[in-house]
C-alpha cells in the first residue's frame, strides 16, 4: 500500500499542479475511510485521570517544530486512544519520507490544567502549530495560550462549541453526518421526517442540526422525541413518534449500535411499520452489529468510506502489531497535513488563509476542509444497511463545492 498523505489543494490550476508534483514525491493521495471515533471527545474521560505528569518527547529532527498534546498518562480509554494516536503520528512522519518537521509530543494527562501547561511549554519551545488536545475541556485552555501568540491549533474534540478561528477541529462532527443524510434523503423524495433522539449531549447537537437541515430542504418534521435507554421509559416517546409518523417518509434514529435496535423495536411495537418508512442514521451506524440486525436492513446512514481506514489499519498492524483506535486517523492526518504544508507553502504554511482553503485536503478519511469558524466539513458517503455489511449507495464527493464558510 502506498503511504497516504493529505494533498494540499489550492485554487489556481498551475499552483495545484506544482503542489501535486511535490506531494507525489512525498507520498500518494489517499483514499477515504469509516465512521465515528471510539471516543466522543466532548467531556472528561470516564476514568478520573491521575495528576498531570508532563511528558515531552521530540520525534524527528526537522527545523519546523510542531507540538502534539495528548492524554498519554490518563486512565481508561483516553490513555489507550492517546497511545494509538501517538503511534499514528509517528507512522505519518515515517511514511512522509523524512519531512522537515520535529514533533514535540506533550502529555496533558486528560486535564485542562495539564493541557494549558503543555501548550505553554510548546510555545516556549518554538512550536509553530499545536495538534490536539483530545477533549473539549482542554481545547479551550490550549486555544487561549495559542491565540495569544498567534499560533494555530488543530484539535480532535467533537464538540463544535470549542471551535473558533485559529482553533480548528479535525474530528468527526455529528453535524456533517446529519446534513449529508438529510440531503440524500430529500434528493430521493423524502419530504416528511420523524426522529427519535437520545437524551444526551450528542442528541442535543444532532437535534439542532437536524431541524436546520430539514428546514433548508423545504421538508418538514412531523414528530421528534427524546428517549432514555431504559426500555420502560422508551415506550412513551416511541408511541408518540409511531402515531405521528404513520404518514412520514423517513424516521431518523441517530444513535449507536447499543441503542438503535432497541429503539427501532420500540417503534415497531408501538405500531410503526418500519418496513414502509425509510430508516436513517449517522456515522454511529458504521458498526457490524447494525448490518447484522434484520430490522435495519435497507436503512441509510452517512459516514466516511471505509476503504481508507482498512488500508491504514493494515499498515498500522504491520508496524505495531495491534489494531489502531478509530481516532488514530485524526493524528495521522493532522501530522501528514502539517508535513505537506511545510513542504509546499513556505512561510505561509500555517496561516488561516492556507488552513481554510475552500478546496480542502485529502486524508485517510477522505476530503475535509476547515471552515472559518473552526469547524470542519467532510466528504461523506451514504450507505445502505445490508446483511454482508453496509454498501455505498452514494459515494463521497471528489471535490467540495462552494466556499465552505
């Protein structure tokens, strides 16, 4: 497999050709990849982290210093994800063929205080850009330090509220999934929607974007209810949606494989003919358990094409002898993007103008671009749930349209 490196896509045709040639020398443009990450980085890790024990390791000998802040000493899933992301960052540098980059690896222990301290160290050591941190509560602390020095941040949180100009999120944002699936559904004749949403932070984000997306398409929402995973508490919202949705074209259930089958069963028990309406989901549906559920066959969901992640995972396993966490591609893509910009963009490499280029970049997870407000847009596919695994019914776009602002 040819190493995958984000390609810088500039607007002028001649400049694109020059940059394309430069990047071809470093590595080839990548393919796309799978759904949401292992962690929803909108809050603290589930296991309380130990006191911050700052770790600083330099990887590479290049002249351009780049900091990466991860919760390496945090407990539970946070520490596991951090180690996998560290490995992916090292792999990106190795596959880029010795870029002029030195990666300053910093440990924030999963705390805002640790992240602030790590950012201060990075600034003192001459970092020109900061990659990370992973959690929303740490992004603000890092952003405050970085903005005061004019240093951009590319963070990994999925909480869009911490994004800002100069603090860009590379994560898989739920808003992008919602827009893609609503666009596809309305393009295929779905004009009335119902929704069952989890009563948590993810459900709140999805609800706001869902209402806006449906309104933009001139469609309507006939029912929308929030639910608790307790089966006894799910019956009432399921009954309300089932009654109102008998004339709906589609029912949206944006949750993970632990919950979706239970929700759909509750709707069916309440009288909704789930074979007549089109079931819709988000990238959380990119899970073998969804494809194995007979009640979900034929449903649609939006997610990155999985080919890129499979290829990345094979290279990662060959190098480290284990599988990467899903968020490892974020570390890989951010390091590879930085290496590409260092190689092609000279002194302007990390300016807002370069980072928010509307043509975007190509990474392990497909096309992405940063918006001026710090959020991102990704080129997603739409999948149909099928017994042998999800099948693409609408491929990801080959290029972005519009300014992306």
